[in-house]
C-alpha cells in the first residue's frame, strides 16, 4: 500500500514538474512565466521530485525576491485548494 502512495507522489511530481518546464520555457502553447514555473517546480519538489528542486533553484536566480514570494504564495494557495478551482 505504501509503495502505491509513493508511486502516486512521483507521478504527481513529474506532472507538476512538466507544468513548470512548460511555464519556464514557454513551450506547448504556454506563456513564459517564471512565477508560475517556480510555483509548479515548488509543488513538484514538495512531492519529492528532486529534479524540480534543481529547476526551482535555477530559475530563482533569474527572479526578484518579490517574484519568488509571489510564487510561494501561489503554491501555498494551490496546496490549500483555493487556487485549484481556477
């Protein structure tokens, strides 16, 4: 049972990471948005997906402290469910 939860977390982490990549590169018809990318990488990192931790750190070097704070607020909102309805 535990393995299934871990596997689900990894799958979710990969999906969240992929959204971050799309936002950080503007690929797949997604607008380039580092704040959104940081948010998705942060959520993927929380799920335990290590490449997201690296990607989050890399894009943070190109962001202001205000942008990083905004991304963190958005990630918290998503985690609490208030942003999932959008």
